[in-house]
C-alpha cells in the first residue's frame, strides 16, 4: 500500500529543505516527507561542480531567514552553500524525512479522497512506487537537471579537443595549461572565466552580445561589523533587510531611468579596465538593465583576469568549429584545447512532473499563477518559484510560510481542499517571467501564465509579496475551500 503523508515536498535543495523547516516549526502536527530524485541533499548546489561555482546573490538574502549566514564571504562558493544547506537539515533533524533516489514522475488528484497519488521511480532499477498526500509542495526548481541547453553549432565532430557543458562538469576535465574558450556571457560564464584563468594558458569568453556585469565586494563590511556587536540572528536580519532595500532600489532605478543606469554600469566597467579597453564592444549591452539578469562578479575578478592578460573577451558569432578551435563570422579563428558551452539552462515546469486532476490531464499553458504560489483550478498544490531580480530564497521562504498558513487555516475551518478558482472576470494573460534572456524565451511558452492584476499577477517585489503572503487574507474570495465531500 502507498505510504500516506499530510504533505509531500518534492526536492531536497535550498527550497525543499527550507520548506521542511517551516513545516516543522509552523505545522508541528503535520506528517511530511521529502522526495529527492538524486542521492544527495543540495539540489543545484550539489549538482553543479564546475570550477568556481558560486552564488550570484549575497548569502544574507540567498540564505534562510531563520538561519544566519556566518561565513565571512557574502558572495559564497558552491561548496560553502552546500554545507549550509546540509547543516540546516542536520540541525533541524530534516535528514530522516528525506527519501533519496525517488524521482517523481506523475501526480494525480482525487476529489473524492481529497488526496494526491504521487508516482515515483525509485533507485537505479526505477522501481515504480506510490505515495499519497493531502498537499503537494513542489520545490524542484525550474530547470532540467538531465540536460542543459546546447545550441546546434556546425563542425563539432571535427574539433580535436574536448567540449563540455558546465552543468555536467566532471573531475577528469583538465584545463591546466590549456587554451580554453568559454562560449557564453551569463552568470556561469563570468564565474568560470576568472577561475579557469588561474591555471589555463589562456581563456577566451566568446559571446554573441554583451551582458551587464557589476563588481561587488565578496565580503559585506557592514555585515561583519554588525556580527561582531550583535546577536547572530539580529545582525543577519538587519543585513538581510539592508540588502533587500538596496536591491529593490537598484532595480526600481534601473526600470525608471534605464539610460542613466546603463551609462553608469558601463562607466564602472571602464573604470576597472581602463580607457584603452573597448568597453562599448564587449560590455555595453543593447538591452536595458534588468531586461535580463545583471551578472555579479566578486571583487571584480573577471575584470582582473582580463587586465592581467590571462583572459580576454571576444564578441562575435560562431561560423563553425574547426579541428583546432573555432572560426568566427568575422573570419577570426580561436585556437582551443577545451571548449566550455556555458550556453544556458533548459527550463522545465515542475521538474517535468505530469499532473492530473480527477482524470483530466493538466495542461501547464492553460494555468494562471495565483500569487506566484499556486495555480488556477489545481487543488492543494504549491510551487516554490523564486525571484528573477533578487535572491531565490526570499520568495521561497515566503511561499513556505504561506503554505503553512494555508494548511493551518484549512485545519481551523475543517476544509480538505483549497483551490484558486479563476472567475469569469477578464484578466489579460501575460508570460510568467518577463525576461528577454534566451533561456527564458526558449521555454516560457510551455509554462503557465500570470495575470494582469491581483491575485493572478506575479510580484517581482519582496515587500508586495510580504503583504500578500505573510499578512494577506488566506480566504480572499478567490481561494475556494471545500470540506468533507
């Protein structure tokens, strides 16, 4: 028989461990389990092993609200973040609640039983097993763990060196003393280039077009000062709010005065690289700030690598791979022993889990996001989906708080089912993520939509979400509650 739990959390990464901690603290009577497809805690931070892997957000906001970040580095490396997640799970006895090697494939809802049946492939043999639950909390992230995005480039079979995607970096990838070309200009590329440049013969960052790149101190001086004088949680809370406020200020300024912010960001790069460097060609994007995510480099490490001559940036299109490297549209040839395809991720809604409600297959594109947490006409299911313009965990924490409020409210009124009911009122449907980045545009058509007004509008704003999720009415007229059938 299927094991039954009050709540099933899918994913033991940053969001899933956080969700479990909130359930333990706020819903102590609830039984729950975490189903994790891999054999380790950490999600992204366990999967990604490429050199220099790190956060692109400060850890005072990427970390949990309830667990102070104590490391000196605000922009932390991947292993430190992974240990932080593991430590959180150990401290709150979450490890025993995780079932590893359990990959969720399908979930079916029965209104008669007011329960989800979750179909799982378990272990290397992919044995099919089932769990049931009253509430399903999806914390599986939003990209495909099985494969990254690799563009279709000519001549790869001719290349005599090695081609690797950073999502699948292995220990046998050797860059020491090699000529390396990193294709891409996003967060992964700007992380890899300065790290590889420490031991490679030379590293080229090859990009089709520039990205906004901003230097940020790897250590937060104010945070360290506060931690030396105040209790850890108090210092953490003050720093968290400071960084939230600064991030929101920068984002709003960029949206309201894009030309001025654009000039300032480019001028800052010019100050790092000097008047002789062609900043306009390589670091002046055609789009406005925050039309795509702004890349952060700690202590200007990318600029330092370029200034030292260990790395360089080339802005051009690839015509074809050749035996010794790549030929560009301009006719220039780049010699390479190793090519790293930092060309992006594949987005995947709910980790690819298929949903069925009362015998009807749920089509993601027909759904409307409710408060950025649940979906129209899908009962007892929430999804942790973070911010595109701030730290992921800020939103994931609020989603977990809201789920606990919702569960406690259902207990208080004796409801077995909750579901955002889309009414007949006209709501303009908009893309769930309003970003021009290639990885978003390639996949967003397969995702749910958001609406043009509350509660269907997805806030990319922490304060607005606090109002809606922490303090807003749970029974708001849109959320339908049903008792015993």
